[in-house]
């Protein structure tokens, strides 16, 4: 099973990759660095990957879903409510490709601030 290690500020998170074109592209691009952006209870950051929206892309996520946002060439990790949420759902800005699953508690991302350094590496 392929995995990536993501370091977001002081938070380290392991990611299990699914068998999708977006997951393949992110794995092939690693290692890469970025900076965190936040939007409600979501951390997102740019990547060197450019991928198209895949069949099955969605905007409502479950805790631990790892998404790729095609309009921004960015990884988006929702861990709670965003400005687009209805009720308690995790709703991202627009449909995203779900490329993996976080191994661990994504709620720890609440400590990540905008501008925090991000590193994505193969594990």
C-alpha cells in the first residue's frame, strides 16, 4: 500500500493512497513543499500537480477524506464545518477528487495556521 507523510506546521499525518489518477500524480510529485491556507475547519495547500475532476468527485466529505481541488491544484483536508457547510457536514468549496484517507485524527489540524510550512513526502 502506498503512503504519503504530510507535515502541516507541527502536525504529522500519514495518508493511505487510493488507486486513482490523482493519487498516482500526487505520489509521483512527492516530495514537495507548500504553505497552509485555512477556510473554516479546512486546511488546503497548493501542489505541483494538475489533475482534472474525476468521476465521483464530491464536495461533502467524511472526516479523514483527503481531497484534491482541481480549480486550485490543491490538497484540501476538511475536519469540520466550513463557510459552505449546511449543518454539521464537511463541505468543501466545490467537488474534489478523493484520493486518500488520513490515518489518524484529522481534528489535530485545528492547530495549523495560515502560512504554516507544509511538506509532503513518500513514506
